C-alpha cells in the first residue's frame, strides 16, 4: 500500500535511538522520483515551539490525535515505504499547503539589500 499527500503515518524516528517511531505528515506528491516507495514528510510533535502549526480536530479529514499535536515545518525528512508502520489519519489539503508554504519561506533565496 502506498500513501498520499496529507496522510499522517508512523515511521522511524531519526532523532531517537532504537526502534521508536513517530508520526509524520506526508507532503510529497506523485511527481517525486520513486513516489511509490519513498515520501517527503514533516514531523508531528506534542511540543509547542515557535513556528509550529497547531492541529485542531477540524484539520483532519479522518483520524486524529489523542493529544494536542503540532507540525514542525522546518523538520523535513525522506521516509522509505518499508520504514512506515501505521496510518493515523489524513490532514486536509489546506493544512498541508500551509506548512509547505512555511517550509518554502525557510529555503527560498533571500533578497540582497
């Protein structure tokens, strides 16, 4: 089974040792090379940091989170399909577009003064 943009999946956590997993929101689309076997994703966290996007119940198309969760738009990774575990739900298109826009603001070239 492959996933689609907006899906929240549990997958490996590169920031912790061991076999722990964490939730990720998938932000890539079908134009990604190897789109059927890897995904670009942002982490979800329960910690509120400046710049995080807080998720509400209305942000979810289905599924949800038992705790208040946030997307960290600057924490991006590539996840291989065989590193995924389970699906937690799917976020709406608007939420994904919003956090991808935030990511773009962090990586676009800054204009010289």
